[in-house]
């Protein structure tokens, strides 16, 4: 049994009961859809509180029957939704945004409980994003415009955009509410109906958020499928009733989904992992660079971000200075229970992920690399029970080493010295990933040279990785295929373009 403070025990109990309530509502909704027929199959997926390692709840594994029923309903609802006046569709999305502004503190606590992300530094911010995403896409409903081509005096072409039909949106656990919002609001704005695959580790948060908006949406327009990825997730994305798959998650799962989509000739968008470089120039202000590393590497999310700047390059002559300054900043990070308001960084999401990260660290040390750990642990006993990993830096690893090439998805970054800007750019572009890259400094010429040379879908200058409505977001290489988050991306991802040719010569 773990001893927690009274305040923490109370907050944990409140989050647990709110999460259980949301899951009970979700089960009832599925049961109402299915009548007497089983809505779930097998034993479901057991979930744990990553901060304590204690079991929380079991997520139902959606049955074939439930998934088929949701898809049939979504197929029936889609033509009507597509033909609904744009103003009415926009109004519904706006109403969802208003509804998502309610109960944010409850939602933040459930998110912290089930994912282990810091309540203060991660969850409270994330719960505000869905409303702004729904508002943005509400405005785009009126912006779906094609092009026209004057091919001759009496021959004209014009293009129109059309929704795919039924979209399967597969959501990762690490920013689940933000991705759920993107994968509901954008396809709905484009005239599709949607089925969301909830991540096992954040199903209660998604159910809670969905409950806030479900009554505002037409019947069948949006539903949630729950359970394991290889079970319910795979059944959903391979169902012939799905017209488009929009997936965000790991490279490994993305590869399996891409293969399945190729087999079925189904359109697919993939937002996958990253091993993102950050080049710090010689003239960069030290404090700015250090804050930039803490933010860009998402140390407050224990490094569990696809755009985490996990490869940091500094001028070789400044290595010692950066090593010391980063060490001091990382030692200030308070590591503790996700629901403790003093915690800067919580645990990683699961025991399996904790073991995976520790294996990288052990093998780096046994290969003779210089590996250092940091952080201020708030409760040593809790630290041994939860799935905690301290922030780590690995100094000057070879470029071929797995810690330089593979996505660790934990609080582990490499710090490498470079001798010239060309040298830094070459290092930066030396992995198979291509999600994001950043450069930090005052020399605008050098900043723009890096920006131009980076092989990545998202490049930032003096700025942490962010996903803002309006900016297209997506990677190249093994980081993915396609874009999300903007008007262009909405058309490209959730609609197909039709070319119409008119001969009006008579
Ligand atoms: P994951 O691939 O394990 O799971 C993602 C989702 O896919 C979950 O909902 C899971 O249930 C489902 N899934 C798993 N197997 C499936 C299958 N065979 N068929 C259908 N669905 C399946 O990833 P995760 O651990 O939830 O998320 C972390 C990963 O996501 C990291 O690699 C991170 O870099 C990446 N990510 C990428 C972006 C981006 O925008 N590029 C954003 C966030 C996270």
C-alpha cells in the first residue's frame, strides 16, 4: 500500500470516480446501441495509474458486432450530415466547442490519473485545446473551395471537394484530447462521419470529453471504439465500411496500418514518431537555449512527445557550459505523482515503456557512453512503485548508436558537439525520421540556412514544437504520410478532389 498525502488521496479518489463514471456512461451508450447483443468481447484491457502502479479500471474490448453496428449507423448518417447546410454544421461544431469548455478541471484530473502526465504542467493546458480546435474547424466549414481552369474559349474545368464518407480516427495516448478533437472536428467540418479508436491508456478521458458533446451531434455522426489496438483497433481500420483512416501513433503500428490500407486500397494519413534535432547556435542566449531544451524536449511530459527535441547539437567549444547549465535546470525538475500540483514531471505511461527506456539507458552505459541522470524526486517510495524514469542526458554518442537513431519516447536526450554549421546540419538530417527540427540563435542567416536544409515536415526557429490550428502538421520519411491541422490539410486528408470538365461550345 502506498502512503499518499490526504490531499493527494482525495484528488486521486475524485479523478478515479469521475473516470469510472465516464466509462459507465460509455458502456451504457454502447449497450443502448446494441440492445440485447453483447457490446464487448473478452475480458477487456486492464489499466493502471502510472504514478503508483495501482490498477484502476478495465476498458471494454468493443465486439465485432458493436463496431459493425457503429459503422452501419455512421454510413446511414453521413449523406444527411454532408448535405446539412454549412451554417448549421458550423453551428453544431461551435456548440461542441462551448460544451468542451465545461468541466475542464475534472477532465484534467482524469487525464493525469490515467496517463501520468503532470496535472499542472501538461493536463491543465491540454484540456483547453479541444474547444479551440472545434472553433477553428467550425469556421472552415464555409471555406471548402475548389479551383477553376480555363482550358479553351469554350472549355472549362473546375474542381470540387467531397468528403470520403466514414472516417476512422485512431488516437494515441500522449495528447489524446487534442488528437481526438482534430480527428472529430476536421472530418465533420468536411462532411464525413467519424469513428474514433480510443487509446487504451486514455479511454476514460476520451469518454468524459465525448459525453460533453455527444448530445449535440446527429445520431450516428460520431462514436468511440474502445479496447486493444491489435483487437478492436485492427477490426475498425480493416472494416470495408471505413473509407478513410487517419492514424496518429508509433511507426510500428503505422507500418501495419499502411500495409492493411494498401491491401484494401484505402486512403490513409499517418502521423508517426520523431527523433527531432535541435541546433543551438553559438550566439544563442544561454538561458533561452536551456529553457528551449526543457520545453522542446517536453521534459514535463517525461519526453513522451512525437516532436520532442531528443537530439541536441551545440557548438563543441560550448559543450561544458551547456552540460553544466542543462544539468542545473534538469535538477530543478520535480518528479512526482501526476496529480500533485508541485510535480513538474510525472512517470512514463506504462511499466513496459519504463522497462524499454531503462533498456536503452543500460545498453548505452554498457557501450561506454557517458550517461547522466538528473531530477528532484519528491517521494522516494512512490518513485519505486510508479513507472518513473529520471531525466537523462547522453553525451556525444556516435550517430549510428540506437540512442541517436531510435525514438526512445522518454525523458532521454543526447547532447552532441558540432564543429561547423554544415556538420550540425549533416548530423540533424542523419536519421530516417523527418517530423520536426529546430534551430536556436540570433544569426538570422544561419537560422534560415538550417531551416532550408532540414529534412522535416515542421521547422521552428527559436520556438518550441507546437501544433496550432492553421499550421499544417505532419512528417516525412518514417515520421508519416500527409498532414493535419489546417484548411489545406483538412481538404487533403478528409476530402477527395474531383475534376469536372465542361464543354459549352454548344
Ligand atoms: P501506438 O501506435 O501504440 O497506438 C496508437 C493508437 O493505435 C492507439 O489507439 C492503439 O490502440 C491503436 N492501435 C495499435 N495497434 C493497432 C492496430 N493494429 N490497428 C489499429 N489501431 C491500432 O502509439 P502510442 O503509444 O499510443 O503513441 C505514442 C506514439 O505516437 C509515439 O511513437 C509518438 O511519436 C507517436 N505520436 C505521433 C504524433 C504525430 O503527430 N506525428 C503525435 C503523437 C504521438
